[in-house]
């Protein structure tokens, strides 16, 4: 037994000496006669360019010793095949040169390897090794190469790709890297068995090649090939570990999100009919990122915050922030900080239009036991409340708290706080019980907005918009016009809201021609899909000028645009926040019905109402128009019934409140208190409605007392002032 062991050690020592002699000959540029004696290979042909100048080491790295694994790999190859052929010797020498940093020299050595010639042998070796594993056989004689030789050559191909990458020859590097994957995939179409190549560097080289290939195609400006390489890496069985797979999935998702091109959807042969197939880059990226989040939840990979960042962007692009909220809620506690979780979920629900859910989350975050001074959360909470009359006061409180929590140096945030405060105060003023309280709140709102404007030095168009809007609603039209013009100049006419506000302010000044000119300029600079509100306001300006035929033509154009939109997109396509193309079409038919009633064209008005009913039968406005139609025909009881139906649907519908009061005065039999109650409710909803003030004045006049006549005079004056400054459409 001892003698056998000694013979084995002597043989191993002899192999090591043979190998060292080969390496010495190759690295010093000596004649290869000694190598020819030691390597009985018919394929071995001495290369004429093995000169000292090519393969000499650099001075600064000359003393570096090659990795001892070089010797061990080659020794194993020699022990299994009793020889080291030309390609294997070059592979070994190239690796040494690469490790020394001699990239060009290494590449020169690697290019001397006949890849095409050895590829069939490598494929056959890999295939037979798998077959032998299945049969649990140890018969090594049937393979044309040893597995260590295959590993050595595959590593040489990989290092060649790395050398080309260093030299920025990315496409050539990618082609070289592809060879490795082609060899393994062709040899093992069902994928690598577990622990395959564990006794050599084959698996390690393969993993590196799989991960490198897409990067090379990206640097080579070949996005299509990069996407195919990513899919190949993820769909074939390469025995990748969980972290490597996750890393590839993340990089692929990032590339899909930000590459700028559009890839064709994946065509998966194994795809089941009921399975989800991504239709575009965004969907495929979102799917990959969701898979990564699921792996985090199952504790298969470590938490990576950037996954959530990229998923947020992807789902924001899709407009599906509700799905993002679901993903965050599925994360186990502790994965992300609880405060961050509240903040993230609030943003998701706010973006998904679920404002109250977002507000409740923010209330939890801003509780004294959590983070009561979180400025971003305070700003978002105020933003949710600022245009909702029932919670506007809470929005004011949030804005004040944000101002108190700010650092003195942050002017931008201070300006934003004042903007939110001003809008919330303006909304809150509409619910004031007395005129003095309302005027006081409006004054505070203007003061806050002007402070925001001064702080931001006219840099924020939102501040200018709301400052102009608040002045307009308080009928300070010159100031409103000044700020609206500044807004248009600042935005360069890029925002439809600015054009509309300017046109409506001009209409309130009875400058209808100027308003129409502004809208025509806006239509020239706006895409067809965004022209709906512009056409509608233009039609109302034409009605105000008595150009009824032109107004009908404008409405016809508008309907054509809206109907094309409805056919081109889903019926629920959002034109504006909280309004779809169908609801906008409903409003247009109502506008036309009002116009035809004013022109005594009852039949046309009825057609418009039938079109409206086909879209939505539950509409307060449609019932109000129906009531006007009955009233014009002298059917006052039917008209009053229609108005009550409208108020059943929307108790705060001001036009129906006013019309019901007018008809009740005409019919008689009702006390003035009921009529007055309807008109006062209308003024509570719309304080600036001249019709409500006018009819309230008539009611006071009918009472014919000194105090009532005085009140009637005041109401007539208010109605006259408001009518003189009434826009064709509400400013807001």
C-alpha cells in the first residue's frame, strides 16, 4: 500500500515538473522542441510569433506570481489525459498574462486558440459527462477531453472576452462571451445538473459569462441583443445562485425602464395560456421587480431599497400606484422602517386617487408618538386637504405646523408651505357663516399667497396660478390679469390651465374678442387631445357675443375630438383628474341643450338630452335642463318636479336651487320662507352667483317693508356688480 502511494506521489511530482518546464519554455520564448517531446499531440504546431517581446512581463508586475490554481488545473488535465495540447497550453499562458495585467499580450495568446476546432470536443465531453452522471458511471475513457481541459478552455474564452472589454471592443467581447453559453446550452439543452463542474472552475466561469454578456451588449450599443441576453440568462438553467439571479433580474429591469427603446414582448415556448405575458418594457420590468420583492418577503435574498425605488417609477409610468401599495403592504414588518412605510403608502394612495386613505396614513405618521415634525408628510397632508371644504381647516393646521418645522434656510419649502396655506384658507373661506368672516379668511388667503410669491421670486408657476385665481374669485380682475399674464410668460404657454384662466379673466372684463384670440393662440400651440376645455370655453365666449351658429360649430368640433378619443382609448381614459372622456362628453351635451333652449329649439334640446341619458341617466344637470325645457313650455309643475329630482341627486346644485325657488314664486301657494331658504342655500354654495342675488332681491321687494326694500336694494347692487364681472365659465 505504501509503495503504491509513493508511486502516485512520484508520478504527481513528475507531472508538476513537466508542466513547469512547459511554462518556462513558453514564457521565455525558447524553441518549442522540448514541448513537442513532452506533448504528444498531432494538433500541436509551434507558433512563430512566440517571441520574447510579445510575452515578456511588464517591469512593474514581473515579480507577481501566478495563481497556484493555474498549475493545479493544468496538472489535473495532464493527469487525466497524459498530455497538455496546444490549445490548453495557450489557455494557461493567456491566463497568466491576463493576471499580470498584460491585456494585449493575453489577447494575442487567446486569439491563437482554435475555438472552432475544439468546440465539438467540448460539447461532446459535456454531454457525455452528464450522461455518465445519469448512469452513475466512472468511465472517463469515452470522452474526447477531460472536464478540467474543458473548464480551462472555457475560462480562456471568458478571459478573451474580458480582454476585449478592457480594450473597449465590446461587440467582439460579447461575441466571444456568447460562444461559452452556446457551447453549454447546446451540450446541455435541459440545463446544468446540480453540482455540475463543482470539481473545477467550469460553473464559476459560466456564471461570470452569463452575467457579463448583457453588459457587453449594452456597452456595444446593441439594446436588442442585450435584452435577448438577459432573457436567456433568466430562462435557461445555468445553476445560478439566488443572489446572482436577483442581480441579473434587477439589472434587466433597470435597463428595460430606462433604455429609451421598446423591446418586443418575450415569446416563451413554455408559456401557459393563462399566464401573464408582458406587453412592453414597463410591464416586463415591473414583473421582474415584483418577483424580487417576493423573494425579499420569502427571505431568499437580502433587502435592497433600490428595488422599491425602481418599482415606484415603473408603476408610476403605468399609472397603477394601487398595485405598488399592495406590494409594500405585502412586505414583512421590519423590511422597511415603519415611518417610511406610512410615507410610502400615503404617496401611493394619493397618486391612486384614494385621498382619504392617504390622509389617514399621514395622520398616523404625524401623531405625537411617531413623527409630528415630518415636513414632507405635513405638506402632503395639507395638499390633500387644501381644496376640500370639509377638511380645509385641518389643511391650514398642517401647513402651519410645516412652517414651524422648517429650517430657516429653505426658501423653496417655505414658499410651498405658504402656497398650501393660502389655498386651504381660500377653500375654508367659502364655508364662512358671515360676510365679515368670509372677507377676513379671503384676506388671509391672499396674504399667504403673496408671501409665497415673494419668497419664490416668481419661480413657481403654481403660486402664480393660485394667486391669479384667488384675485379673480374676489373680483380683483386687474391683479388677476397681471398675474395670469406673468404665469403665461413663465410657462411659455405650455400649460392649458394658464390659457384658460387668462381667457376667463378677460371674459369677466367683457373683453370677449380678446378672450377668443387668446384661446385661438392656445389651440394653435396645443395637441389635439388636449384641446377639449379650450374649445368649450371658446364656444361659451361665442355665445356671450351672440354668435350662436359659430358656437354650435365649435361644439361640433369638440364632440368630434372627444368621440375619437373615446374610440382610440378605453372609455375610462382620464382627460383630467377625476374626469373621464365620457363625463366630459356628458357636459358638452348639457351645454348644447342649454344653448338650444335659449334659442327656442326644443327638439334639438331633447335630442341632446337623449344623448346625455345614454351616457348617464343619473345626472342632476340633466334633470335641471329638463326642468328648464318644461318651464319654457309652461309646464311649471313638471319643471318643479325635475328640479326636485336634481336636488335629490345633488342637494348643493346651485342652478336647481335657484330654478326651484323661481318656479315656486310663480306657482304660488308656498311661503316666502321656503323660497328664501332655497336661495340662501344657493348663495351658500356659490356666493358669487348673480342670479341668486337677483331673485333674492325680488323676494325682498315683494315683502314691501322698509327693511326688506333696503335689503332688496343691497341684493340688486350685488347682483349687478357680480353680473358685470361674471366669467363665461367659473374661474376654478
